[in-house]
């Protein structure tokens, strides 16, 4: 799926630079709430992946997935050592 955003929604840096932070999360709703409600980010795309504009950055939240036809043994998921805590 090809997603485009209007320029006002893009985190354009008027000076310096901007960055994109990609996080694999178990709970997109809880993570989205933190970045939008607590830190004041602007929700651009709700889920899969979720895009949030925060200052000069994109926050990209994805719940993982895979494998894909070209990477049959690779699965994107949250770290397994944290799941048991």
C-alpha cells in the first residue's frame, strides 16, 4: 500500500535536520497514546504502521510481522527477553 502525506503533515525541519524513529511495539494503541497524548505528537496514520509527527521527527510504530516471501526465516517482533517480564 502506497501512502502519501500532505506537506503540512511532513516533519520538515526549517533549520537543522529531521529524523525518523522506527519502533516495533506489542501494543500500538498504548504506544500511540504515549507519543500523542503525553508528548504532544500529531497522529498522521493510525496503525500498521502508525505515523506520528513529533517536532522534527517521525515516530513510526509497527507491531511486526513476517516472514515475507523474500525473507522466509526473518520475523520482525518485539524482543523476546522482555515478553516474559
